[in-house]
């Protein structure tokens, strides 16, 4: 299928028609209009509704047939039985892409749904119009301020380089809200819905070419055949990292229970094998999906497994140490000159070997800076975890290492867990993150896990 | 040791002396004074420093000997060599408890540290004064506004019923900051430091009697003998839940590496066995420590493993389903009358069996309320997970079920994952949490895990 070639226009339209646009908040077409108009989209928005002259102050046209200019993207939010007619009008008009929000197709119990969907399939096969959906909340191209969805709040997303492609709209919402509250930027969000003619392979192909996207995050529940996905991913392997979260283990087991062959594990293993072959990095929670995507989008990959842990207090260093070793990382043995430099900077009351306890240097920011620098420059160190919990006495510590983090900027991967009560270090941490100096996680284990993701991914793509 | 009988006075003092109080921000005695004075403590604060007349505006006395009135708690932040003399003065004065912040004892490499500590041990054995520390950041009794620590920001904590006892001060800071940002209240925080004569057994005994504490969270790295802890916990088993996070697997392995017997696993297994015997709920991360403590402090325990998942979107329901089954929970089969009621409230386009997809009821809050009510009343349901991601169209859904959640108030355990962009649902969710209606977690997996904690704990204490 060469549908992916047409996806560029769908995600970068000049003129967008909203079929089923409405001024009634009880209609999804109302929320779609709000998303487009309030999201800062600079192209032309054309509401279509046979019963209105204007919608949200924008002149409305009754239907596609009555509109003279070309349409790049049609967002469709009308009852299912009306959709085939609209698709035919889109074909006649040479619309370049469709986002089909309407539900009531293959996903419903009633056989009329599947029947409706096969009618649509026939039309789009003939016309080669890419369709996102049906039964989707929509798509968002953050960089173009294109919020083609029924949730205006997606427009609050910061521009970034992580794209999400998901079989669940709910997961798209959750991922985006997590990204917002953690100040993570995104490039595109796509709810695939019933995947009429655009699925994971088409989206992967499109996103590999998308200049704004550096990391692909996928959420999937079950595919007819995961090998399609794997083969597409493999064709691009190494170009951009792909992280995937697959759920539905239990659901598949139920469906397969007739055979009593324990095929749930088999199914899960099939996905795991496909992921490995496609160099897709599999994760097991929403938190891990976001964290791994963030890590891959910001951090360099470690050359080896040897990690330095610099910790403002011993406890967090110990828990990070446990997590690192359980995830296949090693605690670096410093070179003699590094250890000598640390011994000069820290009094003998601290643990000065790796993990290094920076506690006694709280009042001596120059020492903390010196230790960080010498560890960064140690060829026996492949990555650094820097962990510090705020205490009044170490308030200045962060400010004194900021310039070093900025200057170093992931020449080796550096991941932090710098935590204070709300409002003290957050602003500085956020600035450093926005400059790409590091990513900051909210527990030592989560930070250490991110480092294991980097190393496991490095081994996978090598 | 009957030291625990004296801990009540240490945590509820009327007069607090700060030995080593200072107006110099470079001294820990400065931060301690700030913590006490700004934390709202209503008792008497007596700064002690031979070189000052007033500290932070409060009249200062040169030493304990020169002070006429009784002292309940002495907070000591002076160099280690001065501490034995101060301890003798405390003994003479019949001070009821000491928080010894000073470092430089058993924890340092230099043998003089251990020597200093054994001098202290002799004094306190004779005097039976309970001592928290040395080498601690301090203690906090949130309900008494007593911030006897070098971190004034602990005073921002909300009053609640979770107490933390930790071998690491860094972990105390992290836990408290996590609690602050998640709006979780606490009762007491204790950094044990080198455990001169107060360790986990003494603190557990004290907290079991503390009327403000309902759940005990412990962080430990390694004990001389975990059986002491286990036996104390077992004596109280069932009275109040205890959650424990043990780190230092890898560190213990290094220490034991001479024997080449793989004793790391043995060590970890010894703790696990001790935890089981003491009915201590073991967890494996800071996130789990906080989440389990929160769940035990708010939620009722499920009578059985049968869980209902009500999800505003299918995806989050599926991931929660996976997590539940992996954690030993079962997906409830509704009673026929429950299923009939749901079938009447939801159109056939949705998944109406458990997990229930509430998607089609977004515009019909009465239906969501009705479904929640009928599921709550189903005797085949032992606990409920309610998951909903905000979308403009379901904005009102939360408001319409709030009264039901408040009314029900954990008659059966109910855990939610109600997530919106910052500033939309947060306020409502927070109010419901503060009223004890439920706890809200930020991913479906984390919510489902909390339900597994409740069930696993229920099985452990039965």
C-alpha cells in the first residue's frame, strides 16, 4: 500500500473541511471546530453543515459539492450511515486525506457496522485517499498547530519530537496529559481507530520521513499480523527509535481459550519476537512508554554498560544502584586519576567510590562541580546518574552545575533525579531539560530505569 | 529495651532546646532554628550557643547547665567531639529525648568515629534517654507542627496518617516531596541515622500507639538482624499496616563476596521471609512505597479478588486488566441483574461486560452514575477501578459521580485514574481524595497495582 505517500498532505493541510461542524456542544463537530479554531491553525477552516450559515463565526457551506476550492483534509463527524456518501464526494473532489471521527463501524456488535466499513473500504481502495479512523478522536500535528480532534486541550502540548501512534484514543489523551504535566514536547498524535487503510506500517513510514519527529511511541492492543509492523520497522531500523507498549494479553487469552493451548503466552511471545526483529523497544507500562521515548529523544546512547552514580545522599544512590544492576548495567570503576581527584574534593567521611555520596560537599558547590566534571571525563564511565534531594543546605548546588550540564549536553548520557518541594528547583530543572541538557525523573529507580533503556536499546540496534 | 516508652515525650515536647543554634546560614543549627520557628511549633524554643545573646530574635542561653526550666527535647547540631559533654549535661538535666543531627560517628571511615559513638552509647544506656541519630537530618511530627530537622520545607507537609521511618535522610526528603506534590498527608517522619538506641523496633512500637498514625512506611538498607524488626512487627500484626522498601541488594553482595556463596540472594530472601512473618508488606520502589502506604491509609480491603473495571475509554481498561491479572486479581463476572442494568444504560455499541467501556455514556452522566452504582452494589464485585481520561465531551462526568463516591466512601475499595490536562479535574479529584472517597493514581497500571496491593495485603494478614 502506498497510502503513506499521501499522509504528508493529511498532516500538513492548507484547507481543512469539518463535515458535521456544529455550534451545539452536544455534538462532536462542535469540539472539533473548537480544537481547530482555538489551536492556532493558520490554514483555512471550512465548516460544513447543511443547516447553518456560520459556525463559530466562520462562514459555513452546506456540503463538499457546493465548495469551489480544493480541500486537503476533511474531518468527518457525522452519523455512520451518512459517511459513504461523504466519501464519494471526497473522492470526486480529490480530497487528499480524511480523519473519520464517526463511530458505528467494525467496532460495534451489530453486523451493520462491519458492512458499513466494507463499503468505505471499497471506496477508499479505488480512490487511494488515506483515512485515519473510523472511530478515532482524531490527529494532532503539534508543529503545524493542527488539532484535528474532538479535544481542544491537545493544543496545550509543547512542540517536541516524540510522535504517538495508538490503537486507543484514551491512551492518546493519557499520554498527552502526562507529557503536558511533565513538560515533554510532542510532534504528532494519531488515534488509528479501526484502521480503514492507515495502520502502524503506514504511520511508521510517514513518521520516519517527518522532519519534526525523532522518536516513535506506539500503543497497540492486537493486530491481525504483527509481522507487517515488524517488517516496516526493520526496513528503517536504526533511523529513529521506536518504543512500543502492547496490552491485551488477558483479552487475547479469553478469545483464544477455545483451543486450551495457553496461546496467551504464545501471542505475547509472538509480539516480543516481532519487536526484537524490528528493533522495536518493547515496554510494559504507560510510564515506561513515556520515559523511554523521552530518554531516546534527548539522551545520547552509552558506549558501554559502565555507569557512575553521583548522589547527594546515600539512600537514593543505593536504590539506583539496585535498579541499574537488575537492568544489566554495571557500576563503573573509576580510573585512578578520577578517584584521586574525587578523594581530593571530598572528605574521608563520605563514600568516595562509585556510587559517590556528595553529601559532605553540600556547602561546597565547587567540589560537586569538580566531581561531576572529572567523572564525565573518565573514559571508564559510559553514563551518569545524578541524584539529589533538596535540603535547605544544598539549595545552591544545582545552580553551580547547570553550566556544566549545558556545556556537556549529553556527550555522554546523563539522567538526573533532582527533586525539591514544588516551586524551588522545578524552574531550573525545566530550563535544563528544555535545553536538552538531561531528562529529570521523579524517583531514583525511574531515572536508573531510563539509563537501562538506553543501554538495552543500544545493544538491540548494534 | 524500653526506650520506646520515652519516645512520646520526644515527639510531643513542650520545650525544645537547640544546641548549636546559629544565625549563620552556613551552619546546620541555622536551618534547624528556621524549621522550628517557621514551622508553627507552639511550644517553647530555646536556642543554645555560648557566643550569642539572641538567635532569630529569640533569647539564647549559653548551655544546658545555665537553663532553669525543664527541657523535653534537645536537638543537637554541634561538632562530634562536643557531643559527649552535651549528653552528660542532658542526663543531669533529665532531658526526655535527643535528636542528634551531628555526623562524624560510626558512619565515617576514621576509627575515631566508632569510638565517639561507643562513648555516647555508654551515657545513654545509663540514662535511658532516647536518641534519634546521630547522623540524621532530624524528625518531624506534622500534627504538632514540630519540624525538628535541618530542612524547613518539611513544614509544608499536609497533616495525614502515614508515618515514615527511614535509614536514609535523602529518602525521607524524597518521600516527603512526593507526598507534597501528590497532596498526601503524613503524621511523622524519622531519619534513624546511626541508630544509637532507637531503631525500627522502637519506632514501630511507638507508632503503633501514636493516635495520628494509621500506616507505617519503612525504608531500610541493612540491619544487623532483621528478626528484631520482624518480631516487633509480628507482636502488633494486623493493628496497623506496615509497608517496607529494602534496598542495598547489590551492596550486600559486594560485602559478602568473599564467601562466593551467592549470599546476596540469601540476604534478600532473609528479609523477604522476615517481612512475611512480621506481616510487613514489602515493595520494590519509592513509588510503590508511597502508593501502597496511600492505599492502606485510605482504602478498605477487598473481601475477595474480583474486580470491576469501569473505563471511560477501552485502552486504559485493557492495560489495567493486564496489571490486575498479573497481580493475582480476577475480573469479576457481574450478577445477572447487574449486567441487565448495564445493558439498559449502555447502547450495544460498547463493551458492556467487565471491563465496561463507558465511552458511549460520555454525554449521559446519569448512565455513568447508574452503572457505577449498580456495580458497587453487586455482591460479586470486591473492588472497583474507575478510569477516565478527560475529553471535552466528558467534562461533566466526574461531577456527576462525586456524590456517589463520597456517599460510598470505600464501603468497597475504589481506586481511580481520572486524568485531565493540569487545572481541569485536579481540584475536584483532590477534594474527593481529601474526603477519603478514593485515591487517584496517574496511570491505569499504577491504579491497578494499588488494587493488587490491597488484595495481597488482605491475604497476608488473614
